[in-house]
């Protein structure tokens, strides 16, 4: 089994997230699951040449529209490279597992296939997060990714008010000001599977044994593609 980790660099870098460090931690977890792992920082080229034998795609990259040093939006006349959507669209058709972490909710904005797959997005001026610190994670539902896990606490950011544009199956939430926000969810897209995990700001998140266990469960679920067509439990759609 072969896994490809897309790590934020170039126009997918930002001043807030140490992608090289977190991608290295992710590579350990993916390798522990039995995959041959490759980390690519040339994100656009890696997607444009996505090989048929890649069964797990890990997206750990930032917003290409805010890749300047200070994190401000790029000028309207800034030229973005053409990104080939075809290989990812074909992978979704044949069956691939996708693990999208943290800032991936704002990444790969040029790819319609990824936008359809992830089911929810970070939208500037709408989405937000409280200050970095202690985060209480509430496990919900009965999805296989949460099997054997209980609520836990870790040091991380808590993404809030992510905008859902398709059906998701919530796995974990956090509570802020009396409102529950989904931070981990699963999706099945035809024969493909996706797990989005909004945790993972820096390596302190991956120091949490509970978070590592959740990611290990996610990888185990994602490896079973093409996904079976048996009846699936009800999911939650965008409000």
C-alpha cells in the first residue's frame, strides 16, 4: 500500500503552521499502519501526477490564497499556477482514502474534486478559533473511527464555524460558548472515503496519545477502499 502526504510549502505554506514537523509525525503514523509513505512539498505537481497505486492521500497544507509571509490575501492580480484536477477526480472514481488535517479545510481551493470530497470549509471572516490552548474533544456517534475512544483533552486549536456544504458523519466535536462545533467527520464519496480532522495545529497535538489513536483508527478505516456499498448510518448535513 502506498500513501502520499501533501505537506504545506510554497504557496501552500503559511506563517502559523509548522507543516514539515507535523507531516513528519503523520508519516510515522501512516508507516505504522503498513503503508509505504512519501512526503511531497511540491503539492501541485504531486496532485497533477497522482499515481494509480496511491491508496491513501494525506493533505496537510494551507490556503494557497493566503500564502504570503504575513498571511494576508494575495493580490488579485497574483498569478496562480494551473492545477490539474483530473488525477484526483479519477482517484475518487476508482476509490481512494483521503485524510485531511487541520488547515486542509482551507487548502486545495483550485481543485473541484477536493472541494466536493471534503464536505466543509474554513471560510475567512466566518470561521474562527479560540486562542490555542487546552481543547476538550467530545466523541459522538458510533462511527468506526471513534471505536475504543472516549472524550479527551489536548493542546490544540479548536476550529469553529466551519461551513458545511455537503453531508458529513460527525465523529468529534468541541463546545464553545454553549455551541457544539464538528471538528472530526467522515464521508463516503462513491467508492472513496474521507476523514477530516480539524486538530493538528502543531506537534503538540500529535503528542496526545488519544489523538494519535484517533488518527490510527481513521487510517485503518480509510484503507478499505473501494468502499463497500452496504447500507451506511445516517449522516448530518449542513444547517
